[in-house]
């Protein structure tokens, strides 16, 4: 009997209500075209709005049980967060920063964020064409400055404010780096480089360590671990850059980079730079991956300023669910899902290259639904 893959959908906040249905369309089109069996669970409400709507009782819909999260073959979610919650420190603490807690719960230690200039899309860098920019940021996902929001008991009590006479005298945050946490994400980056075609400028498979070693102890541990792991991959070139220097060279010579591995906060920041280099954050996909679980999400936020206007670009989330399908296929040994993941990517390129259907962030006037429909239609026609 053919296996049925269970994928859990979470809606989120802001534009999530518009882009999540488009991701559902793509999953259904991929199932139809590539012949695997899919059970879509949800999508269920989830996030800041649900927290407020529930009377501040829970951020999670009651159908989203712990057992379901572990049982699912994969999860995808729309962006979460609303200004009224994120700006209220007490409320944000009570709710929990949801993407971080989910990453920790499932031990999703690698946040994979591709940056590729696609056909039909203009980069803000003059003279760059499709294929000239094609690198992946691999961000450590469970440690560094966000460790306080996960399962390191007591860290919240160390990070905080010193208050004198009702005024904040200073604030402090704790950064956590462990040898094990560094090594596994660095190995993930090298293994990924072996699967890729190398940097656009010279075809060299290359992993670049980007952090601030020598000044920060955690970053020094990250770089020392990188040096040790690199010796196990003689076929992959290993380079190092201070994170501030990397941002300069990413703009000046983006084609040099293939895979970039960083501690948590740096990867979060520089992947938004990657969104700009590839023409829009609306094209910036992401996969949170571990050894047993994964969830897909758009790199961008909930964009409440455009929510409800039907102009949000769904491609970031569409590409993310494509990455999820490919990850599930590799983990379950199912070539149909691997092909489906690659097919989603090809379909997006085909639609973009035609320059007919695109949302305002890419200079067009199409609706969110029109973009999703066009990509789903292209998926169904792949290979025919």
C-alpha cells in the first residue's frame, strides 16, 4: 500500500491568511502531477492573532497537539507576529516566540535560506542577470542569542535588565554556543555544498564561515569548529570572513559565494540582505531542518501593512514548501517528492521568466491568488 505523507499547515498572522492557501494549491498540484499521496492537516490558525482571539490562553489551535507535531512528515507555516504583541515585552514573553520554540521543540538546527537571482527578476545590483547570484545561507537555528527562548533552563533569568529607582540601568543578553551545536550545522553546510554546482563565478564548491571570531568567544568556538570540520571535506573549499566584511563582499562580488554558514543571529540578518540581492523578500524561501523533522516558512514577516489587500507575494512560501517536499523525499527515500520539490522550483522560474504574472513587489499588478494559480498550473504541465 502506498504511503500517505502527512503535512501540517499553520496559518499565522497578517498576510499568512493570503499566502498559506496558495501554498496549499501548490502541494495539491504537486501531488497530482508527481503521483504521491498527501494528507494535508489543517491549515489551522496559529500565532499572535490566535493568541489574542483566544483570550490570551494559547497561541496554538487545540487541534495542534504535541503528538501531531511529531507525527507529521513535515510542517509549513505562514509568518507570525503582530506589532501589538511584538512591542509588548510582557505579552510576547507570555505567548512565546513561536518560530523559535518550534525550532527548539523539534531540534531543527539548520535554517536553510537560498538566495538566487531568478529569470525575469531584476536585482538592485547593476548588470546582474539570472544565475549570477546563487548562494545559500545555512543559519545555526537553536543556539546563539535566541537560546534564551528555547530549552536552556534558567537563561531567561540571566538575560534581562538592571533596574534602579524605576529606570533601566543596563540590559544583558546571554549568547550560547556549544561545540556540538556548531559542528552539526557546519557539517550540514559542507554536505549541502557537495550537492550543489558550486559558486556562479568560478564553479567551485565553497563553504564560507561568517562570524566575528577573535572578538567574541562563541564566534571563536564556531570558527575553530569550522576549521576542524573543513579538514573532513577536502573536495570543498573552505573560506572565512568576518560577518561585517561578508556583507560588503556579498554586494560587491555575490557570485563568489556558494554556501555560507553562520551562528543564529547573523544568519537571520544577512538572509534579508539576500532577499534584496535576489530582487524581493517575496522570493526568499526558508526551511528549518533537523535530522528527523522539518518545517517550511517564508523568510519575511507578517507584513500587516499590506495584509488583506491581496497583493502579497506568495512565492517565498511556495518555494519553501517545495524545499519541504524535497527534504521529505530525501529522508523517506521517495524520488517522487524529490522531483516534486525540484518541480516547484522550475515552475516558479517558468512563471517569472514570462514576466506576465507578478505581484507589486516585482513591478506587476497581479493578485496573490493569480500568482499561486499560475504556478500551480505550470506544475501540472511539467514534462507534458
